């Protein structure tokens, strides 16, 4: 019991083995006490093995280290993307050089300053791209090559996609003529047009809760204009404690401040902490969800000058802390490139 931290399951095993239900309650109490004592010294054997194998398994609650960081500080910058209407050769190159489960779909555009931005319009699975290549869902550009219907290609039905589930073909099993690489594929009918996203200034506990409750594998990070800035994956969150101990997160935080001075993506100057962001959003509920047994949430609320029964309006009246302007804009990255590491 001290090793594996099982309680209910081990109680059932003991009762079924002894065939004596009358000892159910004493056995349960003994196992619970053994678990509590074991938790004082270390984690369970299964938890230790999960950590050693670096399996991206999230805990029930976000670690305390997350309370002072934002999504921009843990995201992977310059993520690999695919355009809404892209060349077949480019899609094949992406699939051959990476093994990601999904890819952000973007539309390049130039802002007033002449900087190329990548507007996020959806996300598409790797398995979908492989099926589209298998059934040659590509063709020549028509109508200027912009938007849905800009490619003269057959539409693949939903039944075609599920026919290969769950054993989708591998890319090296698909034979494509060399000339097909110059054709184009329109991803508009197949991509997920409204994936979960967060702003780069979103508190990390909120990002954690999205992964934990929605079962996400990746989460695009955008600016206020929905331009793609980066990607957060499960491993970015499960390795947070290691990064924190190595000082890498602090280094990233300092780099964010330097980037902001150079016109890059950074934490807004008037929002230096998760406290400021949650005050601006009026999101006391997310604060209360932090920490285990309410201890972490109570501590953070007290640091904000709030009790569990108060609101952000009470804080504003108590210490004259002005609520931040939600309309504040933030410079976006000038270095968001088409291809990069994820």
C-alpha cells in the first residue's frame, strides 16, 4: 500500500480474498492511513514511473508554480503551420519532417506596417491530411485561389474518412505522381474551424484547466487579432516543474520582457502577474480553482485583497486598484514564420 497508493481497489481485493465483509471498514481505514503516511515521504510507484518515462499525464490540479506564469512563457514559438489553400508538395514536406498529431491552419496576411501575420482559421489532423492525399483531394487553382471552392478538386465524404479508422495509412504507403506536388489542396471543408485557443496573456492555470477538462493535445496561442503566435502541448505543462527548477521559465520570462521592448510578443507592461490578468477579466472563479483543498486559491485571493465571499468590485473599492483596460492592444511577433519546431 505504501508503494502503489491504492485504496478502494486494494480494499476490494482483500475483502474478496478473505471472503469476510465485516472487516471492510477497518481495512479501508488502515489503507487510507497508509496512503497518507506514504504521501508524506514520496509519490506512489506508478506516479514515479510516469515521471521517469516522461509520459504527458496531467495531475488533477495545476501545480503551484503555474500561478505566476502566462501561456506566452511556455508556448513553442514559430509553430509549424499549413495554409488554408496550400501546395501538395508543401503538405507532404510537413508530414515527412514531423510527426505531430495536428497542425494549425492559417491564412497569411500583411498588416499596415508590411509585416506578414498568420491568421488562425482552424486546425486539421494529420490523419485527415493523409486520407486527403490518398484519395487525391487536390487540383488546380480556380477563382483566384482564395477561400472555399478555390481548388478544382473532389470533395471527400465523412464516410471515406471513417473507413480507414483507426488504422490510417502511412505517408510512405501512398504513391503520388511527382507532378501532383505542384497542385493545390483546399483544407476549408475538412479542418476544424473553431478550435480551442487562448491569448498569449492567458494565465497558465487556465491553460492547464482547458487541457485537463477538454482532453486537448495541443492548444494554439493567439494575439487579440487571432494571429497565431505559438502552440502549447501537454508536455509543455507536464515538464513545467523541471523547467522551473532549472530556471528556464525565469529565463523565458526575462526574454519576454526583452521581446516586448523590441516590438515582439511579451507580457503587457501593466499586467505583470496572474493577479492583474484575473482582476482585468473579473475571473475570481479561476482563482478559486487553483491549489489543492482551496489552500492555494485562498492564498492568492488574500494576496489580491479578496476573501472567498468577495468580488473584484470589492477589491477595486478596498485598495483603489483600477481595473485594467481590456481594450489594451499588444504588439505581435514579427518572427512568426511558416515552419519551425513544435
